[in-house]
């Protein structure tokens, strides 16, 4: 059933594509690079490159899959993008409600918009809601996430491009850490990971180490595959307890 290389999910569902850069972690966006490659080979959905657009023909994809599946929603976009039509946003939520046997992992850098839309909204229990935090400047996103009534709240520290410092992980159910990949990738330092891992242990939050990316644990540049996924000589694949 798995159709994606993203280690912490099983399938991707992109009812919208495209985005705009809003913070430091967006600088070398993997999704933008991928969208431009898809445009170059003539894929019609990507004829406009990485410009935000809705794709109604993809809306009903989860209904066609009966086996319980973890979906990463909008791996190629952001569900809380400024140009998302509200009507279409709620159509996406309705599809999620109609498929309670699936899990939907929603991740955003637009925590303010997320909070505005969901602060008084009863989310279905099969939504895992998360925010990206690439360095200490964006820890405020965690505080906004904590205010949303979601069964599973998670943080993706990816690409981790700086230390995050002290964390408040109360009300957080899962932590993901990963380094940046690509030719221009910025290095992730092991002490930054240790800082997050130790606090995850302190708060008893499951820890998932996704990848080193372009820079290895030894500070040398290699392929993402060669650098692998070992952190402190172990693979960390913990998932939230539901």
C-alpha cells in the first residue's frame, strides 16, 4: 500500500499543490524542486509549476481505498495556504470524516491560519495535526498547535537548521526530526538532535528520526541514502500512542 518514500506515512494525498515560501525552512523546498521536475516532464497537474492550485479531481482518492491507510495530506502544498478556498478546505475535511478507517497527517508552517480556522472546530479523531519547527524562531507554532483540539498533535523538526532550545511538549504526542537534503542543503548538527531527543524522553513523547539528509552524523556530505537514518547507532521509528 505504501507509495511514498516519506518514512512516517504510507500514502500521500494532494487535493491541492503548490505553495509560497514563508520561513527559513522553505528556502530549498523539496516540494518546489519536485514540482518543477514534474512540470519539465509534462505532467498536466504541474503545468504551472509550484503555483498554488486546487485539484478537485484528486479530492475523492481516499474513498477509493478501503484498506486503513496513513495519508500525508498535501505533501506538495499546505492545507492552510492563504489562497485555499474555505469551501474547498471543508470539502477536504468532509472526505476525512467519511473515511474514519484512515489516518490523516496534516502538517503546516502556517500555524496562525491553522489556529484561526480550527480554534473552535471539532476535528475528527482520525486527523493527526502537526506544525513544522525548523529552529528556535518558530517554536511559537507549537503553542498555537497545543490550543487545537486534536487527538494527535505532532511536531516535525525538519529540515532542522538550528538549535531549538527549551521545549514545552505538554499536549504533544509525537516528534519527528530530519535533516535537509539536496545540493544546497544546510547541515544538521547532532547536538541539536540530542537536545530534542532528550526533551522527548523527559516528556515521554515518541521520537521518530526521519533522516540525516545530505550531511551525515560525522559532518561529511554524501547522498541521503548513504547517510541513512541511524541516530546514536539506532533507527528511531516510534509512532504516537492512540
